[in-house]
């Protein structure tokens, strides 16, 4: 049977916090509104193409 490890969650969470807190200056930064606009545009294209070329 596996034993319960009570202190393990804190150590793994601390590693994730340290990983996400470090921000890379070379990383590509995308405006969240651009992502939303691209999703809306892709949805519109799919609906329009679906109505133009029904199966």
C-alpha cells in the first residue's frame, strides 16, 4: 500500500511558482485581445465556409 506524503504538495507547488514567476525577456508577447479576435475570425470563417459548401 502507498503511504500518504503530507508535505509533498508544498514542494511541488513552490517549484511551479518559481517557474511561472520567472519571465523571459526574449519570449513572444501576444496581446490577449489578439488571441480572442483570431478565435472569433476563425469561427466566422468556419461558419461562412460551412454555409457556402454544405456536405
